């Protein structure tokens, strides 16, 4: 999860796909699961 947070803060242009995340909404990586928004494109849970 920490690498996804670091990647999000490093760029707002490059799409980021994180492979494992326990609580992306809680850590504010995505707005919600249906429409993540921003450059975080999705994840596999």
C-alpha cells in the first residue's frame, strides 16, 4: 500500500495500477470503488 501512496504523490499523469490493497478508499488512493478518479486506475483484491 505504501508504494501506491508514494507513486500517487510522485505523479498525476502516469496511470497507476496497484495489485493489492486492503483499503484504498480509507487511504484516499481512490474516491470509491466504482469511480476511482485520478490516476489510480484499479486494483486486484
